[in-house]
C-alpha cells in the first residue's frame, strides 16, 4: 500500500472534532479511526501499541542497531477541523495541467489559480482534491499516512540503521486540546516532530503566543419610549469597544511575524452582550502588551459606565522557539533530512499553533514538519501527491541521518 493509498483510505473516516461536546475525544469517529490504525500497526509489526479511552494512540518501531541513538518521535492528529464537514469525503486525483479545476459542476465550485495562485507551483503533478462539498482532511491525515508509511518502509528495509522510534496520534488538535492528556513520560522520547505542516518543505519551530478573551457587557433595559437618560445598551457598548482596538492589528491586515486581535464571535441584546477574541503574537513582550491593552480598554469602559464590563482572559499556548532553539540540532537534523530527500527547506514561523507548541513546554521539544497539503479547513483543500511522498521520505531520512550522526 502506497502512502497515497493510505491517505485515500484514511479520509473515509469522519473524524471532525467538536468544541461543544466536552468529551475526549470530542467525537466518537476519532476513536473509530484510532482503532482501525491499531490493527494496521499490528499488521506492520510495530510494538508497544497502546490506545487509551481518550483516543491517544502510541506505538514503537524498535531500534535495529546496537548503537546508542536517541529515541525520537513523530506525532500527528486524528481529527479534522470543525470548520467544515469531513463526512463522506470523496477525493479524486487530478493531473494538474493549469487553469481551473471544477470540483462540483452542479454548484459551480471551482478551484482556481486566480484565487489560489499556489496551484501554479504544482503543474504536471498529481494532486488530490475534494468534490467541493467537504474538506479533504490532509490536515492531518496526510501526517498520519506519512508517519505510518515511513514506519512500514523502515520495517521493510532493515539495511537502513535507525534507533528506537515512537509514534503518537492525538485527538482534538483542531480545537486546541490535542496535548491535554498526552503522556510525555510514557511517550519516552528526547524530542519529536509533529507532521502537521502545509506545503512541501515547511520546517517550523516558531509559533504564536496565544490567548483567548471574552469581554462581557451589562446594560440597562427600559422601554425605549421612556429611555432618555436611563437606558444603557450593552450591544452598543460592545460595538464601541470593538472600535477601540487597532484596525491594523486584525488578521486580514497582518502576515509574517505580525500579531493580531481576531474577533471570533459576538452577540447581545440591550441587557447583555459579549465579544470573543483570540490574541496572537510571536513576540512574548508584544503578546503581553496586547493583553494589557484589552485590560486598559475594559478599565476605560468601566470608568465611563461603572460596573458595565468584565474581561475573561486565559493564555492558551506559547511560542515553542524559546524551548526548541537552544537545541538547534533538532532543527538542523530535519533541515538535512529534507535536503537529502530532495526538498528545499522553508524555515518560517507558524501563523497558528500545533500540538508541538504545548508539548515543547511539557518537556518534549517538538518542531513541526510539512505533510504537504494546502488550503486547509475548507472545500478548496488539496494535496499534491509528490509532497505527501516527500513528507514520508523526510521522516525516513531523519531516522537514517540520526543513526549516522550518533
């Protein structure tokens, strides 16, 4: 079975996670998928296979040499994004010749280089696309397929020396909970790599510092005909508050290392209203300043309307760079492995987060490597076959080069 065959098989499992259930895993399909992977890992011949009731799956490829080689790991997540349905995914492989790809003729859903110019980088390649009605699931079933295919290859090619390798698959990464119950001690690695990046060559060891904020407003509702000097409209307070945040620091105006305030939800009546934000910045001092600004604006609103506004603020994860960078050999190994696999490394910051960010602060340094997909979380997601194959090759080369360097 090729890595592409594995991927096409894996996307038939509906593993869309949910922020509303309050369970781990958040949806039963993730455990169903994990149970199917257990059978496959047994067939391949991996050892120490464990799957707990929260859908954390771990397994071992034993070392095939007596050399002292660090134990390393590769990690991917089982779930797909709640942003779009992952049920009844119908992928197809297209040899891309340029121009538009019609995903669904009846609904006029078209994958076009006019909207997605990155398509032009994959001319004359086979790419896997959706039927325009679901996401594809390359995030992160591409990573799962690459890891398992690499383990199968190493198992079948004992002439490639390697140390002990651990693999791990987590639930609920897409809702920020993938590391919640990950047992770092049980995993037993000196470091690991998440295979959860996008385009071919991505090598990431910087991510956002992240926080979530909810601003709550209390108003005073009276009959509008007799409201003069009495009514306080909570919804209007929310609108005014939102206008105070710098427009230039919205996601649609930022890129690279720029941080942002992202309004993710709002709602309200005259009596009560709320704004929900996520706060992101690569630089810790700028991240703290963003949180301080929110607190200052809440204070300002309460000075204007005493007792009207409260803030719920919590940190979510931090930039893994401060943990990973002191161990730069981890990055160098991945860089060299990509080069050996014929891939040009693209070292850049993640404008988001991965399980690896939290795992790094839990004692498992964990940079992020490409799985090959693009346009994640929507109907226009696609996966170049060559990119997926190179992801698998990179994993193999990491194991091989580490043995040679040890």
